[in-house]
C-alpha cells in the first residue's frame, strides 16, 4: 500500500447567507405594511375630499346671501341641518341649549363668544360685517365637524 500524503485542511464553514433576497416572510410583511399604508392614505384623501366638499357647500350657500344678516341666517340654517344629521333631536334645541350643543365638549365659542350671533343675527336689521364674518367662520368649522362625525 502506498501512502500518499493528502493535504488535510480544517473544516470550512459555509459563507453566511446574504441579505438579499429576503425570506418569503419578509416579503409578506412588506406587502401587509404597504397595503395598510395605502388604505390609510386612501382614507385620509377621502376625508379631505369630503371636508372640502362640505366647506364649498357652506361657502356657496353663504355667497348666495347678500347682507351680513342673511349670511348669518344661512349659516344658522346649515348648522341646524348638520345637527339633525348627527342627532335628530338637536335641531329642536333653542336658545342657550342650542349654543351649548354647538360648543361641543371642550369649547365655548358659541355660548360665550362670537357664535352667540347665530341666535338672533339672522333676524336683525343690521349686523356688523366683521362680526358676521367671524361668526360665519366659526359656524363653518362646526358645520364641517358635525357633517364629518357619524352617530
């Protein structure tokens, strides 16, 4: 028997797996995250579109009125309609109860601020233009808020 000297080497470990391509589980996770992001963006865009549509509806209704008192009256009417959408009994509220409903839980802009003009501003002969503009801007924000929330 002829003994040949075989060169023996130490055990070689295989190379570490590469980062790319990722395992199928990572692809699935990425797909779920992208789908969730797409749904989130779509819902935000839809909400923004609805808000703009309601704002333009409010602005168009107020633009049709020429006098400040008529604009305040229209703003009050639109708020009543929006309140009816949220709570059917809210449209029947009168006076301070109506203003407290418009205030909502955290604010007092209607019962103690510029929004008080909505009680009788539509029935006055003359209303200050700047005061009517501030009350209508306040009413516009509350209108969109009421239209946005579901029961």
